[in-house]
């Protein structure tokens, strides 16, 4: 069957089976990720490859890649930008198109004027080891004409895994019997040899590259044997540098099939008492709806919120019902929430943040900046 005749709708029964696994269930480095999907779904390996290739060609899947735990490879932060309304679109375009180190670029708004609601542009930012997030933001601030920015690095991670197909019909309050896990943010040093292999590991796949021997060409690209490629990738996996192998769907945009996987992207804020951040984060992180959960300090601009998380859904009221269930659960757990808010996503673009030191040096030189002047 050629790809033109292959069903590419997310709602197709076979595609839904594949995506329920391939979106966020393939943790760590995978030698044969599509073989694992085939095993878990009971589908033929060739069928899995054909369907993913067809969905990628059609733009239903926006990218296929082995992710890295960028928080363990580069300093990172969520950044809120205060930008005047008349500069907002241009600032958004610059962050998405011109800054390879900004990943998620989202405009956000609140239902009513509230602390931080003048910060309408939100980005994730990574800079390679040894470089300064603050200095990079100062360059971006000047480029886009922002009035102010707030850097919010993650202190702990409690949830990370975007599986929209899996979460679509989830009921508010659905949660694990176990507390959410706690992931520390600690940067791992890599050698130049390891970075060359990691650059080949993390580059997203073109449809023609989705073949049975997935990594052979990447090993050749890195100039190493397949055995050495696997050795380094699996060693870095053991060092908690590798994230998951994933097929990414659009979060909010309507797909070319006419389908919309989600419509609402909500950033939840909670202010909990100092000293109870990890406890609160683990309670939030056990709720299956949460695609991201972090301890981040919002500071006075955001009324000192310290627990943040992201949830998606197709119905705004249901997203709010999920949050209400989490709020109720926190109260039942005896955790006092002094303040809470929801920032709704609007315009949104997502790309992997570049984290290679080689790429950062090239970017600096391309902007007439001495790389050493950007060091922390």
C-alpha cells in the first residue's frame, strides 16, 4: 500500500493505537522504537512504520525524534515576556523563527486582569553549558523591544509526557495511586565525541528515514560504528540525559485532516507554603491530565506562585474541571493554596530548543557577538 492511500486521521483505529504508545510511552533511548510499538499494539512492524511515515508526510504528526532531557544538558527556564500589544506578533515571530534556543513560543492570557497578566508572551529557553540565560534574554529583550522578562528555571520536575490521544477522554480527578515522581535538575557534562553522537540522535526524522534499521544512517552521520553509537546513547540514557522517543502531534492547530487534537492549552499556577513545594508538586504530578509539572518560582510579578503545570483539552470547561479536581485534592492533602490562576494559551509554535555548544558559538558569531561575552 502506498502512503497516498494510507489513512492518516488520528481517529483511525490503527493510528489511534499507534499514537497512544508513540506519543509519550517510549521512555529512554530506543534501539527499535517502532518495534516496541508493534509489540505493544500487536500490529506488524511494517504497518507501524507505514502509518507513522504517512502521518508525518501528511503533517498530522509534526515531528518524530528521540528527545533529550534538555534540563540535564543545558541551563533552561520558562520565560515570561512583557511586550506591548502592538509588538506582540513581531516578538512572537522573532522568538520562533530567529532564536534557535527558544523552544515553546506561546501567547497567553487570563480570563480577568490578574498578577502577571501583562506578560503575554511565554517561551521556554535553553542555553548550552557555561552560557548565561540572563545575558541571552537581554539580547532578545533588545531585539524584540520587550519591556521586561521573568526567568523561571525549574527547581524540580513532577510530570513530563504529552500524550493527547491517550488523555482525550480522561475524567477530571483521574490520578495515580502513587505520588508523582521527583526529577532533579542537574546538568551533565558531555565530551565533544558524545555531543557529535547526541546531535545525530536528537535530529528529527524525515519520512524517508523511517526505515527498519533506524539508526544506521545516524551512526554513519556521526562518523562512528553502530555499536559505538548505541554504546554512547545507552550510556547517556543511564546518565539521565535521554528523554523519550516520540511522535509529536500539533497541540492546538487544526490538522490537515480537519481534526483538532486539543483546543485549550492551560498553564496552571499555584502558590503553596514555602517548604511544601515538593509535596504539592508530587500531588499535582500524580494527576494523569498534567503533561508538565514543575516547581518554578514566579516571584512578585506572579504573586509568588511556585507550582506550575500544563494541561490540554478540547473543552474549556472540562479543562477547568480538571483543575478544580486538582485544587480539591490539594485541599484534601492539607496543602494550603494561597493563590492560583490559569494562563490560557493562544498563538502557539513549538520546536526543539537547540542545546549544542557548537550551535551556540555559531549563533553568537552570526549576530556579531563574541561567544565568551555570553558566558555565565
